[in-house]
C-alpha cells in the first residue's frame, strides 16, 4: 500500500509512485492511464517491500487519500466481480470497476434479456422468433378482443336508439295523432 506524505502545515501530499498521465500533472488528470512512475515496478517482484509470500487476506480495504493499494486475486471463481468505493457519490462518479475473472467460462446471455447499453444507444439483445411471435399474438388478441367488445356495444346502442326512434315515429304517424305537437305536451302545461 502506498501512503501520502504530510507537509509542514499538516496537509496531505498525494503519493507520487503512480503517474496518471504522461503529459499532465496528477492533480490535473482523471488518472485513466495510470502507470508506475518507476518503470521497473512493472515487474511486481521489484516493488520495494511487497509481500508476495503470505499477504494479508481481506475483502475490504481503506485506501487513504492520495494513496493506493496493490491487490492480488486468485482467479478460481469464474464470474464478473464488482469492485467499488463504499461512498455512493464516489461510486457513481466512477470509482468502480468490473473484474471479469474468466472470460472463457462466462456463458452467453439468454435471448431477450435486457442489457445495459453504452452511450451510443445500442439496441438490447434481439428477441428470438418465438418470443416475438408470442408477444405479438398476445398483443393482437387483447387489441382484437377490445375492438370486438367496443364494436358490439356500439352496435347494440345503435339498435336500441333505432328502435326508440322507430317507435316514436310510428306513434306520431298513427291516425288521429298530429305531427305538430302542442306546446303543452312539451312544457307539461295545459
């Protein structure tokens, strides 16, 4: 683990073992291309004081501000493992990564499973022919049933209104009935 140093006023000075960018100072870089400042450390056995014989076993590490931690994993449990900061804001801002321990042992995603996308808005995994057909059939059946029920209700309403109109017209057209109704029959007054 690399630790920061403290200046004479008590402020932390970030550790300089890691170079975040070949062209920018560490505090001006997002540290997306981190390398060892000392290139000989690319062979982990040459890092001073590294314990590769019996290192501490942990699943949580507190990394100090301006410091770093070197981790070693045993790749014996195939899967994709989530490493992240436990401060939510930090995790959302990118202090998280996925370790794919064994690409060759990871199976294909099930057809139709929704997947996350990159910023190019790639469509999700294509649906199989049978999934698409079943969904279309169920959508068509509900739409068809809805259309049939609505049509039957409208048809019955039209038939009822037609019968009422026909009865009224016949009643008014009978002999002795005047087609001109007196105002009293409309207003209810005599």
